[in-house]
C-alpha cells in the first residue's frame, strides 16, 4: 500500500496439542528493545505517541541467569505481593520512563505478566491474554498469560540508578482452566525479568517457561495491526505476516541508537560530568549534539568518535529537574535520548536543641543527667530551631516531629510523642531518656537528638554494718551494706554526720566514723530516693588508760640448809631477812619450843 511496514514487535505463543511445550523458542534467551529514530515530542511536550519504527529489537540465546541479582553489595530487592489477576502500581517519583516517545511517571505491573501505564480493572477483558487485549492499550507484554503469582513463586522489584527491574520467579500458570501437560510433570513455573531503563531501553530475560498460552512484545495501543491482504484482497490475494518471530531476529542492531544513560543527581556548586555513547555501524561516526530548556547553550561537546561529553557546574538557584536531549545523526538515520538531570537544593535541616527533662522538683538542673526519686513524673521539652523559620514559617516551622521515650535503653511505644511520663511509671532502678527527630512543616527531617539521662532510685535499705563497733574518738573505716545506695545525700551515726564516705556500689558504702559518746547509736542514710535507718546498729566504746607496771614478784625458800634467792643476792635483802628471823625466834621461845 505504500512504504515499508515495520514489524509490530509482538509474537503469539500457543499450541493445539497439550504435548507441545509453549514458548520453548524463547526459553533461556533475551529480547532487547532499543529506542531509535527521531524525537516524537518536544522537550516541553508529552502529547504524541510514536510507533513501532521507534524501536529496534535484537535476540540473544543461551542466557542462563538474570542480569540483575535479587541482592548484592549495592542493595536489595522488594517482594511485591500480587493477587490473582491483580495489578500493582509504582511511582517512579524523580524520573519518567519513555515508551513510544511518551514519558510516564507511573507504571502498573499485572499478575498476568504485562506492564501498562494506566490501571486496568480486574474483570476487564484487557486484563486477560489475547491479541486484541495486548494491542488495545500501550503495553509491554513480557509474558502475557493467565498466571497465579499468589499461589506459588515470587514477584520482586528493584530500583537501580539507571533502571527499574521487575522479576517473576517460578510463577505458575493459573490452575483454573489450564491444560495439563503429561510430559512436563511437576511444573517449575515461569521465570522472567524485565529491565525498564530510564533511557527507554527494554530488556526481557527468560529462563524456564511453562505457560498455557502467552503473548510477548510491545503494543502502541492502536489496536490489532491490519492485515494488508484483508484490506486489499484484490491487490494482495494472501495474508501477510504481521508479527515478529523473535528467535529469528539478529543478535546485533544495525540502526543508529544510544547506550542507556542513568539518572544524574547533583547539588549546587557540584560539577557534573558524563559521556554519552552512540551505537552505529560503519566507519563514519554520527554527529552528536544536545539541547535543553535552559536559556544558555548546554555545555556539551561532540567528541567526533560517536561519543559526546557533558560538563556543568550548577549554581545556587539552579535547583530543579532537567532533561538533556542528546541527538545523533548519521545520514538519514536519527537517534535521541532524553537524559534526566536533577539539581537538588541544599537542604538546611532543622535541629532539636536544649533537650530537658523535669521531674517537677525544686532547684533541679533539667539539662543535666541526674538521679531522681521514684514516683515522680518526667516532663520532656526541647527547642526546635531552623535558621529560615522566621523568614518562612509556613515551610520551616516545626511540623510532625517525633519524640521517643526510652526506659532501660528500650523504646516505650505507648509513650511516643507524649511529653510526660506519668509518676506511677517511674520505678527505682530505671534509666530514662528521650530522643527527638525534628521535622519541619515541609517534611525536612533533621538529625536525631538525645536528652539527659535520668536514673530513678527507690527507698534505700540498710542491712548490716561491718565492723559494728568502734572507738568514741571516731576516724575508723566502716562499711554499710544494703541496697538502693544511689544519689547519696547524707549519712549519720547517732545523728552526727560522717566526715567522709565513698560509694563502692549500689549495695555498699565505706564511711569514716564521727566522734561520739560511748553506747549504741542508730545509722541513718538519706538518698535522692528517700531515707533509711538501722536501729542501734553501731556501738561506741571508750578506750581505758593502761594500768602501771608492777614490780616482779620474788620467791623465797627457807630450809634448814639456809636461805636462797631465785635472783641475784643483795646485801640489803640479807640483813632484812636476818632481822625477820631473829624476831620470829624470840616470839617463838615465849610460846613454843623452837626446832
């Protein structure tokens, strides 16, 4: 009827016999759709949809693994739950995916193995595999079939700097209405991965496949292509092949195109440099030039070898999203690519300063970590600060900041965003503090800040004193044992404060005894948690003066044999003894006979 009719880049796989495997031609293979041709829309427009001439396709066999792993050193994937015949949407947020020359910010992934750019109702005929459904809307049918991802297998997605990845792994066909294959045995399901490059490239990788019926390819949404043989039966008395036989495609593209470029993100005063690489055949390199929607000429250079280089230093005030359109021309061939560039603003984050905890006690320092008695409330406060809050309060004033209370280093979910801990909650031995994540009205999140620490103490208890007696002069070391010895304020023996004390642990204190009168006295301890006494717990005794030294005793022995002394003889002692004996002799003669 006129010019060259491009391939519609779609293939239907079906079988008339249950013994014939479905889509075995594309198992363990890869189909790569490469954007090519001149631009469809201007940079500031997104109205028109291109056609199949905007893509070249190549086929690679013997591919036995997915290009994108489920997880690696750069990141992880996300499991995507899909109900039978259901769809799930993904918002690409900071980038758009070009399809047939038109850009889309949201994509829809269907349980039945296709990607579209508009929601499809579950019961709509467009949600079920057929050529009419496939061609009814713009669609990527990576394995458009009746699948059941909610019964087995898994669907996961992953975002990389240059692409969005959807993977169906071991997903079975829907059992309802399925045709059993007696040769297949237990079905392993189907595994396929789709890479949507932000440059518009589409790569589909197939591993094992087990569908009942499926359609693979791209649709521009203009309906089933007309068979020229049916349109002009007199001129063309036979039907023409309208569809693509993917395994018969070449392994290399011969049309002018670009290699995929990623999304580039920079800050003001941060230089951005990158090269774009064209793909072409022949020895002559294409001309490469660039344009964008800014007033100045883009800082782009054609390197004359099929490459182009972009170098830009955005300044303060250049914040925003841009597309750099790179265009290549070689004879009558064209190729282009819109490369997204985002200049993020330098975000000034809010701060939470001067974090304070009050126990509503007089003269306390609420900014300091300290000991607080049990049974008192804890009240949190802080200062929200943003340097632009006064100039622009509608954007930088405090928004929904988050306050977390921690007890013994574990968050208490029931107290989140409450400023007060009730008095009946604070118990002896607890450690309390709070953390604040400041957030502005415009949802700018600041750094987390932590408050002072509160150590809650209960009533102290004295169990023993060792040693339990000492001199009235004092100055002796004594240990008090018990528990709750935190936040010591005062220690007394018999009402007299000790001159010094040293806290060994929460259960033991070493004190120096004060002077006191002799006798038993009470031992008293006061802490931040209360006071305690042990009745008559310590005895004071008075130390007596030492007795004078007595002379050594002498032992005398009188016998007929004479007189002897057990120490050295002294002349005075002999005279005294002689007189004594003479007196005894005289007295004895008057009354008795003397032998």
